[in-house]
């Protein structure tokens, strides 16, 4: 081959056609070299070569320092018999344990949704294959028909009846007035707290959110206008409260007005009764089988499932509902999880339930209504403000279930599973998945029975690990005392109902 004329400054277009070689392909053709030309060529090649080497060195240094102390997780799952093929394993790494010297030995496999409508076969019990259908990707949500047999549904309902169910939500909580007095907040300060979007006015939405979160009272925009009229709170009638208008209101006028008017159970965030059924050692075989099945379904380490909340059985009468909510709270650095509070710093100011996964069982087929609604499932974006617009409140499951993006029909024996948190990309719990917003639509005919199996995992890995360590130590001590192996029951670990509005 003839070397190109590298140094010809002349116009490329004028380059003469290259002379064709005589047919002697195997013989080397002596190169015609001009001394200037070959030196420059050599220089260019050397410059490129050096730049290349420097690039490689810089790249190696970058990789080295990034993987050094701190970030890398050598995660593996010793607890888990690896059966499933579609686990999300974090990339294997042979680096040193992380900065704190704490090595993760648990990771959380996640099921794969593939696409909406995708059906995968799952093996949960001997001699039967279940089908699991993807219902949405945001949140990651599945439906498994026939997860429980008819007989199992009957047993769970009867056990709950035997135990007795309590009202899921009490009426207007008392003591709010005292709290305000103790804090001694000025009307301006309260106004500022309520003004979520900080535009100097209180929109109907801001008051509604406040009364739902703090008091569990589900006011509609119409209710609120009525209350404003009763209190003459909004003389210009524009539906907004200015600071002036707010100042002229007595701080507890609102509360007093509600108490005088009375709040019906249909005006609460939820209108149902529930109880808790322990699923550990000594529990009814059906309850223990269900836990085992849930462990297989979720593919999570059994220790995590074992230390989760007991089964919550819920009954809705005709007219019962549960407005849209998240089963779990958002992750803030100052938030502690209810289930790991044993291992938490007691000074953490906020506590929330950390329910990584919800597995919801339908224990009967409802005659009318009672669907589980996911108002924003698979929406392109999540905007809290657009949930209540033009008086259409997508969170209202008494009125607007028909406008929800997704509704699951309550069918006896079916289970639905969804993730309330995203993955952190490294095999642990990440951000709360806001799309997991859901609620129980009003039951228009008959009764509705469901059960919740929540899998509690602390987004703070170390706190979860510490908690598990504490529990196993306590289990060993108890075993020494009693001469047998035992663990504290989840009922001892979880106080009454931690499923509060979040
Ligand atoms: C719940 C819940 C939905 C339903 O109990 O937390 O969201 O359909 N239930 O009952
Ligand atoms: Ca505002
Ligand atoms: Fe829920």
C-alpha cells in the first residue's frame, strides 16, 4: 500500500489518481519517503499515542478513586435460596467493605414487571403454578389470582371475627387545642405553616390536605365552602383565605365548628373495621402457610418477612371506603421507621411506617363496588396539585373511583402486590414511590373483606440490620430463659395500629 501524501498542502481535489500497483501483492512495495513528511507523521502519531496513554491513566485513576472507600456494596444474599431467574442483583463487586466498615449481607431482589399485561408463572405451592400479571409499572403492581383457596379465605375471615374487629379510625381527635396553646403559635405562624405553596393565600386544597392529614376528616371542597359561609370566614367569597381573613378567625373556630356539626363516619378518611392476626410460631396453619407463600412470592429474605407486621384483616360494610393514601411514608433523614424504633436513636422527631411491599388479599368477591383504585398509576408524571382540580378530587374514593387510572376488582382468593418504594439501584430501598397512591372504593352492595400483609424494611440499611441483630439477640436470651428457641412476636414489636395517615 502506498502511504498517503500526508504533507501535501495542496488542494485535495487536485490530487492525482494513485498509481495502480503491478500484480505482485505479496511483495512489499518500497515506500517513497520524503524526510519532512515522515517526521511530521511520526510526531503526529506520537502525540496521539501520548494523549491516548494519558487518557487511559486518568481513566484508571478515576475508576480507582470512585470505587475506593464509600460507595461500593459487596452485597449478596445468603438468606435466599436462589430459585428465581429474574432477580435484580446489584453488580458483583470485589471491593473492600464500605466506608463505615459495614458490609451488607442482604439485598432485596425485585420482581420484574416487563410490561403491563405481561404474565409470568410463579411456583408458590407444591402441585400448582400461579400466574402473575403485571397491572402497572408505576407503581410496580401485580395480580395473582387464586393466591388463596376458598377454604383459606374462610379461615382468615373466621379467625378475624373470633378475634374481634375494631373501628379503623376514631372520630375527631381531641387535644389539638392544647397542642396549639402549648406551642403558642401566632395566627401568622399558623398561616405560614398551612400555606404549602407559600403564595400568601390559603387555597381550598391546602385546608383540605391539612384537615385530612391532621384530623383524618375528609372534607370536600363543598363542605369547606359551607364551613367558610358558616364562619363568615371568606367575605369576598373567592374560596381563598388571605392573611387578613385568617387573622380575623379564632384559631379553634374551625375545630369547634366541626365538633358542633358532628362528623359522620362517611366523612372520615376511612370507614372500616380491622384486626391483626399474628402469623408466627403457634399461629393457625393457614396463616403460617400464607406467610411462607408471601416470602416465596416476594423472593425476599425470610428474616425480613418474619419480622414484619402481623396480618391486618379489614372489613368494610356497605357504604365503607378508604380514601386514597400511601401505605408508607416518604424517606427523610430525620424520619424513623415504626418497626425498627428499637434500634433507632430515640430522639428522631418523626416516625412513620416503612412498608416496602403491600400484599393485599381479597377474602371475598364483593357484590358491588369496593375496587382498589390507583388514581395515578402509570401516569407520565406525578403532580400532587393536579390530584384535586376543578372540584374533581382524584383521591376521593367515594366519588371519583371511575376517574382512577387503574381499578382492581375484589375477587375472592386474588392477591395484589405492589412496591411502595423504588429501588436505590444498589439492592436496597430507595425513594417512596408516589405512584403507589391507592384507596378502597365505596362498597355499594354487600360486605368487603381484605387482608394486608405488609413487608417492613427500613430504608436505612444499618438501622434495619441493627434491629435484626437486636431481635435475634433477644430471641437467644429468651430461649435461654425458656430452654427453647423463640423470637419476640411481631405483636410485641408492633404496637396497635401504626397504619396512620401519612
Ligand atoms: C389498605 C387499603 C385497599 C382496599 O387497607 O391500606 O389500601 O381495597 N385497602 O381495601
Ligand atoms: Ca397557598
Ligand atoms: Fe392501603
